[in-house]
């Protein structure tokens, strides 16, 4: 359980560091349980982030990823589960 919580925190931090610059937000300002569309997420940014995650994690992700998991918390949970299932490097 502790490992899962640590992994979840890792993915939250990773996602925030990827998403904040794309949305031109100050570092540390993204609230993890707030819908990313409220920050101005559009399809171009969503596809960019999904592609960057695919490259970094070396797994295939759906292009609708950020719409299917619209908050950092939702997305971090999904990534945690998915990476564990496929055994991809974090």
C-alpha cells in the first residue's frame, strides 16, 4: 500500500510538472482534483501531454487520455495502475 501511495505521488508530481508549463500556469498552482478543462486544456495540449507520456513511459496510451481522466488525481491513478499492469518503467 505504501508503494502505491508513493507511486501515486510520483505520478501527480510528474503530471503537474508536465501540465503546468503547457497551460502556462505558475509552478505549484495546479490543483490535483480540479478538472483540467477549467485551466484551459484543449485538444492540442491534451494530445501533446499524452504523446509525451507515451514517450517517457514507453507504453501506448489512448489519445483521449486527458478527457477520460480529467484531473491530475484521476490521471495519476490511471497511470499507476497501467504501468503496474504492463510492467513499464516509470
